[in-house]
C-alpha cells in the first residue's frame, strides 16, 4: 500500500471505525514495515496533542488594560503555569516515545532450575507433585515415592533415581541424597561432580558410580573410573573401578565389590521407558477408538495417520460431515509417543492444516496435543476460521501466554468503540519458558446452555467465565478454517499477511459440537498423556 492509503487506515484505526478487513491489512503492514509502525506512533502522538488542546478551556476576550506591577505578577504566574503544563504534556509524550522505544527491545527470557526430567517409568512423586517429561526440576527437596526417573543436569551428568528416594539438585555440579538409589554417569566436562549424604560426600573423578542410601546403612559403588569418598570425621579415601564401600550410622565401614546389577543403568532405563511409552500408547489407542465413535465428535485428526499431505477425518460416527484435511508447509516430526513423522511442525512460516466444517453448531469443545517452542507471535494460532465472520470461533494463544477464545457476535464495533464486535475470553497466563518443548493438552469448552467458556491445561480447568448475555452466540458457524494458523483469503489482496502460525508441533486435534464435562476432559488427558 502507498503512504496515503496507509495514513488513511491509521486514522481510521485511531478513530475506531476501521473495518476488520482493513485492520488485517494494516496489521500485516505493521509486522513487516518499521516505517509504518513509526507513522502510526507519530499520528497517535499528534492525535493525543490535538485532543489535549481541544479539551483546554478557551480564553475569554478582554479589553487591553494597563497592569500595575502587583497585577502583572499573578498574570505572569498564570501564563507560566500554562507553559509548564504544556511542557509537562510534551515531556510525557516524549517519555512515552522513549519508553515505547525501550519496550520494543525484546527482554531476555529466564527460567529456573539446574536439571531436566528426561524420562520416568511408573514414577509417583510425593506431595502431589506432578512432573512431566522434559520439565525443569524445581528448587528444593524432591520425593519420588515409587518408580524410576532419569534426570539430566545442565553440566551433562545423567542421574537415574529409584524410588523411594528423597533428593535435591543443589547446582549443575552437585546434589544431595537423603535416601534412595542413585546412579550417576559423569562426562569429562563435569568431573568434580559431587553427591552429599548425611555421612559424607562422593566426588567424581570420572566416570560412573552409584549410591544406595538408607536409614541404617549406605553404600557407594564405583562402576567405572574413580571417585573420592569424604566421610564427615575421617580421612578422604580414593576408590577405583570395582570397589565398593558400606557404612553404618556408627561410621564404621566395610569393603565390598561393586555390583552394577543392584542399580538400574541407562540401557535398562531406556528399555523401561520404551515399554512404558508403548503400553500407554496402546491404552490411548483403545480409548481413542471409542472416542472416534462418539456421536458428538465432528472432526478428529491424528497428524501421523497417513504419509500423504492429506489427513482423513478419524471421526467414524454417522453424524460427521467433515472431510479430509490438507497439510500446507508443515513438516513431519516425532509425536508425543516418540514415533517418527507422526506429528506436524507448524513453525515454518505459512504452515497450516486446512479443513472445512459445514453446518450449524451450538456448544463446542476443542482439544489438541501441542509442543510449543515459543510464543514469539502476537497471536499463536490453534484453530481459526478464515477471516472472522459472524458466529465464527477463534482459538489461539497470546504472546503473554494466555489462552484466547472468541465467537464473533456483531458485524463491526460501534462508531464510539464502546461495543466490541465480540467478547474475548482469556485464561490467566499459563506459559513460561520452562514449558518449551513439553507436550501438553489444551482444551476449550463453549457451553451455550450454562453460558460459560472454560479453558483447560493438561486436563485441569484453569479458567471459567460467564458469557455476557449480549455476546451469547447460540448458532456457531465454522466453514473453511485452519489448524495452527489463520487464513484470510476473502480479505487479503496483497502478498503480505499476519504471521500467526504456531511455533511448535501438534499431533492431534479434535472438535465436538457439544460441551464436554470437566471429568470428560480429565479422562481424555489421563488416557492420552505419554
């Protein structure tokens, strides 16, 4: 677009009477053109200054008078006050410009932790702690009631913990163990890694050792390389491969032969993880077979169901009229079960899955399994209709980590901008950098009967909001739509477009024309979690 057309659209945006089609065009222009963004700021600043001037009281006309020195002082003071006020307004605007400039510089994201939970088999964490594979381990003491967990420290150390165990990751180079079995493999860059116990500490010199800590007695086994054992009240002892030591609460020690069979190693752990993942996937397949026959299911896409660029609708009930979907640009990657090519990566620009959902619907439920890399777009699409016409839903994630859902009620907002064309339902922010790369299940329920919208994360409701009466849409239309992106072919004439594709992967998407209960959402998650 040329400068004149751009400025006209900016003026319409500031006045609040811009059409949705023009808003989409302008949004695309802002996303690619720094000069357009600056023009918007300049005209916004001008508008603010004109509004300030227009709202100022008008001076009254008076006949010239001769001011005495006494009368001149308050008149000058009033004029000075006016000048100061104008300078203050100008200063605020200039400060706002500087602040906007500073705010435009992206801040560095931060996360907390020293290690990642790489995998777990039959793991039950105490104190109602729920840890997903790939999660950063929180600070403080951790309690593994049962099962096995594989932990990768940022130093490169791999630790396998067997429950019952109590431990803490103190830093990338040290941990403490109160009880339980721990096996550590230490790479060369992490030599010096140490584990603290009540009776002393083990310092690694390379490359693998194990501990079995209990209330009555404890053991250290050197499986490869060397370690130093530093008891609390005795001299340090250097131990080599094949050596082991047992000590009691009285501090007395006994020499043993190292026995790797007493501890789960990485190879055995990988077998356990594969077996656990296979069993859970088979359980999900049985559950999803029943899900396919649910008469409320409109569309169900498993991204790895075919090797072609078409996805069949897996809903097998007679009511579904939704056909196959078309993959655009998205690349095949591993799904949440670790199967190669069974998920789609939507991060390449333009990626989407095109669908068409005919008919009229009342209540809706959507769920999807996604692995998000980052939320680096203003809006990160999950499921959006083409454009945004009356009665059409949009489901996406904002860049500040909130789930967003809306159904358009009015054609346009009113001239004064006091009545938006839709009501937006936002969840609280759920996203942080530590969730990057983790598979999660997101769901939204639009319930016409109860007049509520509910957002879900991993089977749990994170937000519930009443639908205002004036924004209740009892008949929802979908039609042409995109999974993982937004398409606006009816509006867009130029090549520019708003970048809203999901920066991450997806392996399943489902749409119901009914409001699923909180229990049903929880059941889907429990059966579907890897």
